[in-house]
């Protein structure tokens, strides 16, 4: 059974905010701490710079937009680029239609990435530039 013998990193992640399964959110989300997406988000998800934030997307969750979070635990769908400067875990139901920028990645059998996998070094200036582009563009939603 899942989780027996070895404690999952996902199970120990602290959750501060939940976007429920029956919720659809339109607009960018800026957060710190733990965010669980069980519903739908149409917008970018960005962890505040310097935070030790974790984004968890359940098998029911989906994101239409770019993601920039230090730790991403994905079992749902993302349509957009995913950027992580620590770790990305792609579970069996994970789907990414976009590029994945990672330092460390774990992919389960069944997960899929329709885009490029780009390994990042310790310091990658594209993260800073991406964050600035999002802030300069406002909400990014029309």
C-alpha cells in the first residue's frame, strides 16, 4: 500500500492554503508556505522569492499558467512552464504541457512531460527574469 514502510515527502509537506476540488480560481497566485491545488487555477502560481514553499497539485487539480515554486509535487495537470530551484516530483498521473526547469526531478511511471526537460544549475538568472516579467506584466490575465 502507498506510504507503507517509507514516509512520503508529499505526506509530510505542510499545507497552509487549499484550493478545493469544486473551486476555479482565475488570476495569479502569490504564496509562501504550502499550497494544495485540488481544483482549477487559470493563472500563474508563484512562490515569494527566498521562501521554502511547496506546491502540491492533486490528481484532480489543474493549472493553466506558469509555475515558479521551489518544491513542486505534481499528480495533476499543468499547461505552462514549471520552474523549480529545488525539487520536482511527478507522480503517476502528472501531466505537463510545457517546459520543466529543475534542479532535481523524480518521475514516476505514467507521468508525462510534453515539452523540454531543462536541468538548472545552482543559480539560474532565468528565475529572476521570469519573476520580474510576471510582476511587470501585471496579472497576466485578460
